[in-house]
């Protein structure tokens, strides 16, 4: 029961993250979306690894810990890249985003 | 006693949910950060109660880490992200 | 339930009450400074009462000590952050609420 | 499993979804980041309810502490580059949304059908746990059974740090002095943070905790010091710092290389399939059984930023 709640929440987070990643133009938003997507995947992994009454499976736990650490370093690198893009082009979006999504240049 | 613990965690979680309204509503950035600070404390309380309820001593370590790092986000806000004159992103 | 159980249940409920008061204050008070005041009630007293109630139940001095340590750390962080935010709000000229 | 716990789980799951949606959808980025910090807090509670205290520790240190600080600092510098921070409201795209809802429904059904999963790897891990030298199964998996993965993860951290260094010509900027209160907070808190990191590393052998969580706490300590305006002495930031950040992965690589060179047959084979007669398996002082020395590297990686 517990596992089902969190596994479904994880699926919802994956969907939300994918939607945000594909629709939002702002790079910081995209990074948030990737993080949320990752959290959803982690939730599904861990909630499927346990059985009611039994000791939980440590392998997904270890993988998720690794994943969390990699996610934060990837996020940090992404933030630096975003700042570079914003400094170079004057807006925190990628150039191939549709025109109407671009931030007005100040 | 276990029922009291579980009722308490549920109550604290509801409290936290109510606090979200302040994050959404603002009006100033400081108000949103205050609410986040309260969430941290509430999470510490929930973890401590869960540790006692389930007999899982490790959850006290999680609460300890929360308590240790409670200030990090708020300090980042005060030192970096708080715009000098309160400006447009403080409007609701 | 024995005597200490009732006492710690009472303390836990009182702590929950302070958390409720803190949240209500955060939602209802009119400006940053008054909300700060409400927040510290939950931080300091609410968590303190809950820690006290749990420490009575823990049955070991080590665990009780750890609980108190966690409370002290939250106190330290809460007090510093409250000061920093209040000072920042003053510097930025966020007006105080007047009736 | 009683009603109160079910209520807690349901509320927490709904709260996670709502927070993720609002963090992505609200027009103001700062509000989105604060909601994301709250999301990290609730994720830690979810790990607790899923009986994964090790993961909860990592999430508490990283999701609720480090990531929020990094995002807020990046947002502040974004403002400084005069980039617009409030976007025109994102258009609602029904096409992708519909597609993703369909995919999500299929994914949900698939996940639900997997829930009464026959068996994971817990039996295998439990069988080999005695030979791993630690009694916490998650630590055993991370540092013994999947030690090479963990080595590669250290390299990932190092690569991220190097890339950030090469890209980030951070112009020296003037900072307001930290003030007496923040200075005092750091003086009190930093020693406790270092002590707590050592405690988590030590506890990882027999209880939830371990190198990653300890490294994350150290990293958060470094971020806190940076935020207060504390900097390394100039004579420490050049070659010494570079040497310091490579010691961890370097030492790990050296151990792995020595191990592989000494016993070619066992190299690259995970502990689960290793021959039972292996003499090194019973030797608790064997390099593979030791905790790797690079636990501080995540901390260093974050410290420079």
C-alpha cells in the first residue's frame, strides 16, 4: 500500500518533469524539471524494491544514493553552463527555442 | 501511544501543508523563506516522532542532518538571492 | 499508559499546539516581522516540547542527549536566520505594519 | 498499517506531486526554487516512509541543503547578468501534455503490476554481507559489491568540478561583511558539521550513513563558509587545492589498480561472482574492504563553487 502510493507519485513526478523539460524555455526551469524527473525515477526504483514485511532491498537504495549525488553535481554543472549562456547571449534560454518563448532582451 | 505518534505526524504534515500557502502567497521573498524555515523545523519534529514510533534510531540522524543544515538555504537567500530593493518578484 | 506516558503525551500535544500556533501566525499575521515572531514559537517552544516529550519516552540518556542536541542546533539556526532576515528586511525598507 | 499512516502516506504523495507541479508552473522563479526546497524536504520524509533511511540521509544533506543553496546562488547571479527572470507565462501545450498523460498512465499501470515483486537482491546481499566487513547492507553494496561504480562516481564528481572550474571565471565581487551573527553561527556550526560528517562516516559501517552522506555534509559546510564570505588563503587555492581534489579519486584508482594488477583473475568481477576460495575475501585488511579515502571529495567539489 505504502509502496503503491509512492510508486504512483514517482510516475506522476516523471510525467511532470518530462512536461516541464519539454515545454519550459528557461534553463533554470529545465534544471528543476530534470531534478524532479530524477526524483520520480528514484521513488519508483526504491518503492518497487521493498516487500511488505521483509527487509528492503539494499541495491536500489545504494543506486539511488549514487544517483542523488550525481544529480547534484550535474545540477551544479548545469547551473554554471546556464550562467555562461545567459552571460553570452543575454537571456537564459537556448537559441533554438521558438521565438515567442524567448525572454525579451533587456 | 503509537496512535498518538502517528496522529501527531499527520497533524504536523497538515501544518506543513498549510504553511505552503504562505510560500505561494508571499508577498515578500522573506515571507516565502520564513515558511521554508518552518518546514525544516516541522520536518525535524516529524522525523523525531517517527523515530520514536517505529523504533528506528537512524531517523534521529536524519533529523540531526536537517537541524545542522537548516540554516544553509536561508543563509544563501540572505547573502545572495535577496534582491537589494524588494522588486517585482515580490509581488503576489 | 503510566504516569510518565501521560506526561509525555501532554508535552507532545502542547508541542503540536505551538506548531499550530506558529503556522497560524505565519498565515494570519500582517507583516514579515510579526510572522518572524510567530515562526520562532514553533521553532523554539514547539520543537522543545516535542523533544521533551520524546526524551521522557526514549528510556536512555544517550538518546535524550541527542534529542536535546538536535533541539539546540535548530535553536541556533532559527535564531540566527531570524536575525538575518529581520535585519535584511529593515535594510531593504520593508515597512512595519501599523494599525 | 493503520488509517493514520495511510493518511500520512497519501497526503505526502499528493504534496510531492503538488509541489513539483507548482515549482515548475509558477511564473516567478524564486518562488519555484523555494517550493523545490520544500519538495526536497518532503522527499526525505518519503524515503523514511519507504524504509530507506540511508537515502533519507543523502536527501536531507543534498536535496534540502546543498541543491537549494546552489539554485538560489545561481538565480542571484542570473539577475546580475541582467537576464530577465520573470518569463512571460508559459503557454499550456495540450499536445505534449496529452501524450505525456497517456504515457504516464501506461507507466503507472506497468509500475502497479510490478508491485508484488517476487524478489530483489536482498538475499544475495545478506548472504555476502558477512564478508564485506561492514554490517550495513547499503554501505556494503556501495563500497564493496559495487566499488567500481563508486570509484567512477568519484570521477564524475571530479569531472563536474573541473568543468565548472574551466567555465566559471567568477569575477571577484564585493560582498557585504558577514556580520557578527553570521560569523558566530559559522564559528559554532562548522566544527559540529565536521564532527557530524565524521560520525556519519563512522556510523555507515553498521547503521544508515556513510561516505556520500558525510561528504555532502562537508560540502554543505563549505557552501556555508563561502556564503559567509570566508575564502581559502591565496597560497592554498592553486596547486594545493588541485592536488587535494584529486587525492580521493587518485587514491581509489591506485587501490583498484594495485588490486587488479596483483590478482588479474579477480579484477572486474563483482564480489557476488568471485570464486569462493579467494584468499583475499577472508582478509579484512585487504584494500577492497577498506573504506576509500575519497569521501571528502564531494565536499571539496562543492567547496570551490
